C-alpha cells in the first residue's frame, strides 16, 4: 500500500515537471495545428526542451503502472489529483502564470471534492482488480473517445469565429481529459497483465487484449491535441481541468469496468458520489473565456488606441492620426 502511495507522489512530481517543461518549449515554437499532425510532431521532436518534458511524462507513466498494481483505482485518482497543487506552484514560478481568484477557488474545491473520494476508502478492504471484460471496456471507451474528439473539434471551430474572446481552454481540457481517461483505463489493464515470472504469457495476454491498442490510439491522438491546446492556453487552467476529467472518468468508469464496486456503507458511498458530483459542478462553473484587461473597450474606441483584450480577425483601425476617415483600414497588428 505505501509503495503505491510513494509511486503516486513520484508520478505527480514527474507529470507536473513534464507539463511545465513542455509548456516552456511550446512558447518558442510556431503555432501548432491539430489539422496538421505531421508538422506538429516534426516541430515537437525538434525541441530538446520538449523532449525533456516528454521523458518526464514517460517516467510518470511508468510510476503510474506501479500505482495501479497496488491501489484501488479510485484511491489512485485521489492521489493523482493532489499533484495539481504542485502544478499550480510550478506554473506560477516557472511560467509566470497567474490564475484568477475564481480559478484558485475552483481548484481548491476540486481538491476537497476528490479528498472526499479518497476518504470513502477509509476502513474498507477493497480488492485491486487486474482486468476488465473486453465488451464492457470498449462500450465505455469508444463513445468517450468519440465525445472527446467531437468536443475538441467543436472548440476548434469556435476559436475561428470572428470577434471572439480568447478561450481559457476549459473545452480543450475536457476533451483531452476524456482521451487521457481512456488511456488511464488502458494503463490499469496493462498493469494487471504484467507478470515478471511469466514474461511470454504476459506478452501474449497483452497482445490479445484491447489495452495496447487503446494506448496507441490515445497516445497518438492525445499527443497532437494536448500539445496544441497547451500551447494556446494557460497550463495552470488546462492541466487541472484535464486532470479532473481524467480522474473522475477513470474513477467512475474504471470502478464499473474492472469490477471494483462502490462501497455499501452509506457514509462512504455519500463521500464518493458527493465528491465526484462536486468536482463536476466546479468544472462546469469555470470561466470559458479570458477576461478582457481593464480599459480595453476604451482603447478600442479611441482613434489611436489598440484593443488588447478582445481578439478579432477583422477589426480595423486607421493607419495613422492623419489618415482620412474614409481611407483604407489596416488590420490590427499590421502597424510596424
């Protein structure tokens, strides 16, 4: 049990470090596009800093395998969410990001909500399951993958609208969280099939199971989608949202798929269900758009001012103070 807790804490450190390194690397890369995955991958692997962040995430994945072999799936998710505190600290110190008061309160409540889920394990002797029926697993994973891809595409279409406010990335975080939730179930399945005493048998069982193929799909798709979203949005918001969705999805779907039942005790059942509902409620209440800086409206109405908060692909302004009122307009940002 304590080995699993130590592995979970190590995974938190590795994941938080990896996300921050990748975010720093993405800031120096040209804009990525989910519609051009080959170009995105080529740009990513050309960045040594991004490679370092990816290696940290890979080590976190290895630690996650150890966690799932020793802890029930819901307890593991509660420990993984504790890494949000470290992520917010690193994003503030290294990236200079400043979450809003509403976002900080939201993350605090999410942490409390998932602490309730972990508390529901107190005094229980829940078994750690090793595998899930293929039909049940696919019935949960395939619709979730489709929902994640649809939501990401919907968010992409909204970002191309004119006169839109900059998005905070909540939709991106939910979409990627669904993909990583499916990946987390696959990791859980892989961990149950690992057997050092019968490597050949473990390899055959792994190949004939759906787990490596789910990992392949979510890994390839999640790579491009998550990095595109992380480049556009603050890590201090998108990573907590993604983590929350992943943990809630894994805890609820995984408990059902892997046959780890909900507690029968009314108090522990209320803690588990109440914590899950609270986390989802906070997630739905997070702001979808970045707030406009004070005075941006006044700046945009000024003859020579520039709007800094509201992004518009078609907004125009005079090229200089002497330009006639009826003269040609120049797109914002074109002035040297």
